[in-house]
C-alpha cells in the first residue's frame, strides 16, 4: 500500500491554494469595468465604413 510522504501533502495543499488564487485572479480580470468613456468611433463620428 502506498502512503504519501508528509511533504507531498503540504505541496498538494499549496498547489491547490495557488490554483484557487489564479482562478480568482482570472475571474477578476475577465470582469469588464465600464468607465462611461466614449469610444473612438463615437468621438470622431465615424461609422463602420470609415466615412462620416
């Protein structure tokens, strides 16, 4: 029967914690923050053809 060494349990716990931290950071970065600033197209008055 295989018994993991105590150091491996600590490493696994640390790895799981780091993965949870990275997941939380990715979720935070994926969230869009609307700054209520006009886009370049809105400022210049250009339409999708590039002509006003």
